[in-house]
C-alpha cells in the first residue's frame, strides 16, 4: 500500500483562521504597559468584546473628558483604551 502526501494544498475558502483587526492590535499592544489609543464611539462595543477575550483583566476602557478630546484633536476618540499590565508571553 502506497501513501501519498500532498504539499500543494489550496488556500481555505472560508475566513476562519484570519485574525480580526482588534486581536492584531491588542496583541501588538500587549507587551507595552501604559500604552493607550483613542477609540471612536462606533468601535467601542466591538473593541470592548475583543479586549475582554484577549486581554482579560489587563486593560481599561474609559470615556475621555470632552475638554481633552477638543484639545488633543482626537475628535473620533471619545474613549481611551489603556493597557494596565504588561503581557509576558
């Protein structure tokens, strides 16, 4: 009996295995304690879900002070995501 192995496997048709934009961002931020990014209100819910899954207990998502938003020029960022604990992977 002969067993053949195929190494030229085509790419999968489904999107399983692709990383989402928030997972990639959170993995890049994980090694850096005190890193932060402004988040728009439209992205708050999806980022909050992803951060809860991938950074459980290591992040804070807070509403930014309106005065800071105006002064900093981050009109789209009314929420701030900060990494509280460094992830040592």
